[in-house]
C-alpha cells in the first residue's frame, strides 16, 4: 500500500504531518486527486484556533484544507459520467459534497445539506480519511462538485476560484445586483476584492469599495478592478460619501465582507436605499451587533441576506473570469508556501505574523 503526506490537525493549534494509507483503487463514484495547491481563508485560521471545537462540523483528527485544485489520478466510472471529467484533468473542488437528495439539496440549497460533508472538516475516522487539500493527494467522494480548470492557469490564480466564486455568490445571487445597480463592498480583503470583480463584471455602477486607512493599497487594487469610488472610513464619513455619490438615495446593495467587526452592519443599514439589500458575508465571531435597530429594516423595507458557501454557478463564473486573465490577480497573491510551512501560512492568513498576507496558496511541493 502506498501512502500520502497530509497535514492533520489534532487539537487547537496542533498540526502534524502524517503519511496516510491510500486506498488501492477507487469506488465507482469516487476519484483520487493529486493536489497541486490549496488556498487558505479565515475559516482555516478559526479552525486552527479551535473556534470550531464545539461544532459537530469539525472533528479531530482531520486533514485540513478546503480550497483545493489538483489533477485527477484515478476516477471511477460513475464519477466520470456524473462529473464529466477524466483522469489527467485539472479540477477545482468545491468544499461541500452534498447528498443530493435531502430537502435542502432538492431545493438547490446544497451548502446547507443535512449531511454537511465538507472537505477539510471531516475526520480521519470517516472512510479513507484523506478528505482535505493540505495533502499530496485527496480522495473525492460521491456528490462532490468539481469544475475543470485550464492547465495553463497558474496555481495561484487557480486556487483563487474559491474567493472569487464567493464574490459572485454574494453580489449576483444573494444581492441580485446587476447592470446599473449601485453597490457598496465593505472590506477590501481577498473576498471583498472578489466581490468588486463580480460587481464590475455584472455592470454595477456606481461601484464603491470601503476600507480602513491601512487598506489604501488594496483600495487602489479595487479601483484597478473597476471600483468607481473608494472610501477610507477612518478619514472620511462613509455616510456622507454615499449620500454624495448617490444623490442622497443610498445604494441598491451592500456586501459586507469585514471579519470580526459589527460596526459595518450598522453602517450598511445607513448606506442602503429603502427597498435595498444587505448581504452579510463576513462572520463576526458570534458577537451581538451594538446599535442595531431592527425597525430601520421594517420601515425602509430593507432585506438582510446571510450566506454560507458558494454554489456551482458562481464557481463556474469565477473560473471563466480567471481563465480569461482580464483581471491581474497577481496583485493579490502574497505567498506560495510548501506544505511543511502550513502552520506559518495559516498564521499569516490570521494576521499572526509581521508580514501582511493576502491570498496565500499552499502547495505540496516543498521546493
Ligand atoms: Zn475557505
Ligand atoms: Zn443533502
């Protein structure tokens, strides 16, 4: 039996590398993938800290990593038919592998599938156990949703499929924003800038991006991606800028991608027009929102949308954009690190390092 090297989280802040047994073959509905790279997001850092310890969605010991891109080494006949890909194809793998038959799945809400099988969160004790992208190889189970991605795309651009897919999910699906709609994207992280690309692609105008004073370089990137206005909320009044830009009307859609802080939710309620929509995309560490007045939603007919995960059509759109090369994503790639440096990569993503990280890719090759 051959083995594969994988990063296994065994407790909060405890990572180790193990050589795990690979199955001899794959079942008809499965595939074995040679991982080329895996992106990192805030969720990896939260899990690293142990924030998910109380949740039944994350069980130790677990091979982590949920934003992988790789090449199919072996694939069963059923998986080949259902997924439309074969051995040798390069694929981006969605984090959720839904059951396809529960009430949520049949409504198309497969990211809240009753079964909740999520790559990078499922214990080693389940089946072959190699269900994470921070590994040399990983197994794909029936129900997995995969998207073919060009081999000529750099691995850093390819792993950007995940944040960019989320951007389309928030702007187009949750926010229902389209041509001529005004939009405010709060927070210029990798996900905020993904939302800016999605809004630009959708014809949103004006397209406003906001951030802190230190975010100036990222707000400049937002402009290069098509933002018509940027606001430094520490040195300017967001409310006044929005009033000026929209002639006191307010924006049609606000997408809040800021992690951990609740003030932007209160600001979003001020910024959105009556009848508009606020999409909550950043999690806030389970904090209550100070200054939240629900009557403002009622009296102004404002909708708030919460979103978990991204669905296939948003990932398809993201991969199309990545393959065109229309947006210079190299501005966002701050680090490409080998698997042995995973802990550093996660800490970089969590801001626990001197250097600033942006989009970080981990590759199994340590050279
Ligand atoms: Zn993620
Ligand atoms: Zn389901």
